[in-house]
């Protein structure tokens, strides 16, 4: 019989949420990684195609991360009411949030498709074939906005109910379908399926996103107490949720300022550098989403513990969840160190791109423990509804950490080195601030 500590969330309970969340979390970057790997090995203009996919991937991630913050907000809200045993109080809130996500995604779809040329030529400074590839790839991928944002809102409900298993099933299914369709549609089958190059990868992504949404809807309808009926009377929790989401929007906007500045600078350094940067970012995203499974568990559990007023458990949770996540990060670093050269070759065979990639990949590996602490406390503070604090941390980290460091690196001619040193400083600020805040607020009450 397993003994449970009265003031501790058990290892089993943490991992019951974290492990499915890891599987669900890595599915999204796995879709992008598969696109990059398949596209990077096409015979026709592979470097330009890889650069275009990387630019579009960065832009897509930026917008989705900004608008998907309602997932975090609804997760925190549902988790707190779940802990208070008052889920009925948010029964009308959930469909209102899903409808809000749908409207936002449609507005985003129209604005960005109309302005695609301006976005990729002026903001990302793409030109020539890279620009043409980026526009054609994006115009298809953008169709996935409504699918992804509605799916993410539903995932937030699942997480708030202390269930990450349903999201895992949706995400793994979508990722598996995407991998198969990538090879089929990008390379084609002679005599049967034409090779569609970048457009094939985009179509594969949209189809996989649709499948994920369909499965998520089935779980939502048949396994939760919620429905899609939108009431005319606003739920009283909608206003605080919108305020929390707005703070997280601002936070994520500044997060993506760093991403866009990095991509813009890398594009200016040449096609080989932006291609290498595209690979580095996808690997970084993969690590982030992998480790973020424990942050998602922290998000769900901390919200519930706040509802239960179990502050001692909350303090111990912060320690235990960081230990678990750091172990996962250490394993990832060790595996990547063993297959250091093989990782780059999964994405491209171009020697100039690989040279750029290998020269800075070690920085991405060494910064993982810092990332881990930052992500864990991000998750915990989101669960506690501390969106304003997280907003301020990101504004400071980007404005006073990343931007000055990356500009210094640029003027010193460090190129990719400067970009990834800036990312390291950025994550250091993001980890130190929340640790100090959490310690000052919860150590004494625990």
C-alpha cells in the first residue's frame, strides 16, 4: 500500500497529470518539427523552403501563444472551482470562452491572410523565393487557427478538471496523422499522389488539427458536465477571466517580441543562418513543451490547492515538481549530447546550415535547467491566477534582459551566438523573479 503524506501531493498524482501532459504537449512541436525535417530534405530549394517554414512557424507560434492564453485562464478558473467543489458556477462560462476563442481566431485569420505579404516581407524581412514560399505555406496553415484555438480552450477545461489524458489522446492522434500525411503530401507517390512541396506540409497540418478538434469535442460532450450552449447572460466569472487573459495576452506579446526579433535578425544574417535558427527554435520548442508537461500539472494542481486553501501542500508541490522536471531536463540533455551530430542531420543535409546549427546547439542544451525552473513557476503562478505578476516578469525579461543583450550581440557580430546568449539571459530573469515571489508569499503561510 502506498503511503500518502497529508501535506504533500504524491509523486503518483503529479505524474498522473504530468506524463499525459508531456505526451500532449510535445505533439504540437512534433508537428512543426516533422514539417521542418521533411521540408528540409526536399530536393527543390531545400534551404529556402526550410527558411520559409521556420519564419512561418515562428509567426504561427507567436499568434497562437498570444490568443491561446484563454486556455490557461479557463484552466485556472475551472481548477479553482473544482477544488471548491463548485463546478456548476462555471457551467455557462466554458461555452462563452470557447465562443470567444472562435471569434478571435476568425478575426485573426482574415487580418493575417490579407496582410501576409506585408508581414513576411517587412516584419520578417523575407524576400525572393523565401518570401513566396512563406506566403503560400502560411495561407494554408492559417486555416488551422479556428481549429487550434477552440481545441486549446477545450484542453484548458480538461486540465482544470485534473485530466490531461484526454488532451494526450487528441494530440498524439493528430501528430501521428500529421507525420504520415507530411511524407505522403510533401514527397508524393509517383503515379498516385503529386508531390506538393511546402503546400503539402501545410495541408497535412490543417488536417491533423481538424482531427484533434473532433476528438476533443467528443470528450468534451460525453465526458464533462459542460456543453456548447452559449447563454446570453454573461457568467460573473467571465470578466475576471478576460482580465486574466488580457494580462496573459500582454505577457505573451512580449514573449513573442523576443521570438520575432530573433527571427528578424537571423534572417538578416543570410539564408543559412535563418535555416539553422529555424531548426534550433523547433528543437527548443520541443524541449519546452516536453518539460512543460510538469508545468501543466503544476497549473492544474496549484489551482485546486488554492481552492482547498492547502498552502503547505502548495509549497511542497513547488519543490517536488521542480525536482521531477529537472530530472527530465537532465535526461534530455544527456540524450542530445550523445547524438549531438545526428540531431541536425534529421532536419537537413546542407553543410553550411549544419555548421551554423552545431556551433550554438550546446547553448540550447545548457540553458535547459534554467528553462525548467522558469516553466514550472509559470505553470504554478498561472494556476494561482497571478497573471499580472507573470505579465510584469515577461515585460522586464524582454525589455531589460533579451533586447539589450541581443542588440549588443548583434553589434559585436556574434550572430547566432548573440541570439542564444540573449535567450539564456531572458530565461534567467524569467526563472529568478517567480522563485523569489513564490518564496516571499508562500513560505511563511506554509
